[in-house]
């Protein structure tokens, strides 16, 4: 079954699957509620499940299928690679980044073919994980950071500052500063708790709990000091500083 709220994406997936002789598409669905109904009716072996959909996102659909006791093999497909952590946390069979490459699709299908005979084992593994992981939680609990060639996770509470740097976002944390797997602040802002993080213009997202001080500076600017490994200092305009101070209950 193909689940995606965009018709173009469904058409593309159908085209990519057309060369696979052992694949039969039993349904195409555009929203979460219809997906749950169709899974109960059609009993597919495998779902290609979009993550960002109106109403119910892909993780919420997975949780609903768990609750209903009908969980096919699930391969997530999305244009946003920041969801990769959660896709693997909930033990999805695979995760495809749009636009989907034929080679990666075949790798995912080969994995599905190997796992299908042990589908009950796969479902039970997801069920156990669902008890401890908030599938569909609104805000990200962790970020992906790159340390040289390695990739690691860090709790968002440890991130003091996110800064746009070229074509990527840099994170200043209590463990040091590292590049993330995000391309711009817009991608990550919507996934951060607004009671903790504040966007200041096009360059910065600040963790309010990691602000250690803000003082007037030359030229009408203000100097913000953060509680990260390097005690990073950020120069703000008066309007940025006022927005920040108002957010934390202070005043200029």
C-alpha cells in the first residue's frame, strides 16, 4: 500500500514499483484515517508510509495500527531527513528520502522480502519499543550531529544555540560545537519546543534555558552569553535582545 498525501508522490512510487514483478499494489491512500481503515480491509504485507501528512502524521498512523493490532511492514518515505532518528527509533523496516532513488528502493524491498517470513517477530519488536517511545511526539527529543565522519545523537536540552552556517546548521552544545544534518533553520524550528527555543532572525535559534547573560554592547547592540562548552557570545540587535528578554520575562 502507498500512503502519501501528494498525488505526484504516489504516482512516482507506483512508477518505481512497476518493475518489481512480485509487488502488487493493493491501495493508494492520501491520509492517516483512511490508511487505518484500508489496512484493516486489505491486509497489506508492506506500507510505504509518508511522514508529514495533515491530520495524522506517519508516526501517529503507526501507533494507531499498533493499537488496532494490524501492523504491516513499514517503510517510511519523506522529503525531510530530520525524521530519520525517529524512524529508526520506532524500528521501521527502512527509511527512504525523497526523491527516492531506484537503488535505495530496491535495497528496502530486498529487506522487506527477507523480513516478511518473520513478520510477527518484526511486529512484536515494534510493539515493545512503542511502550517506551512516544511515537508521534510533537517535538524532537534529540538531534543528529556530525563529528568528523561519525554521526551521533544529542539531547536537545544540551543545545544552547543553532546557527545557520553556509548550507548547514551548526549546533553549539555543552559538549562542543558540531554540524547537524539540517540544511536550514526553518527545517528544525518547527520541531523544537517554542517554550524552550526562540528564533532570532535568519541566523539564530536560542535555547532560553542556556542563556547565562545579556548586556548592552557598542553601536546599540547587545552581547548574549550562552551556557555551552565554549561560553559562546552572540551579538544581537536591540530588537533581537528585546524579543529575547521579553520571552524570559525581563525588560530592557
